[in-house]
């Protein structure tokens, strides 16, 4: 799975994108976020505030219960505001 990090998440995690391999089976967005948090302290800290991050799967906003697979693009970013 290609994981993309945007804005301050990129800075805290230390990279803009990476490839990860999900364990076999079906996974939700919430499970992927938990797997990422387990990758290290910088991930755990960056992804700790669930209310201030958004996820898109294949460029569509996703909910925590949405299913994902290894072939998907998984983007994590802070909310975007207009002005």
C-alpha cells in the first residue's frame, strides 16, 4: 500500500510517502492507522489526534470503517480550510 503524508504529518513522521505491506486479510482505515502508529514514536505522536487528521483512499475521503487493501493509495492529511 502506498501511504502519503501531507503538511505537518510529513514533518512529524519524517517522510512524504512510503510503501507498506498489510498483513493478510481485510483491513479497515482504523486498523491501518493503528498499524502505522505501531511503527514508532513519531508515527504514534503524529497520528494520535484522530480528530485532526483525515484519510483519503484512492483520492476519496474515507471513514474509519471503510475497507482498504494493499493495492490502495492511503493519504493522511490535516483538515483543509478555505478562505
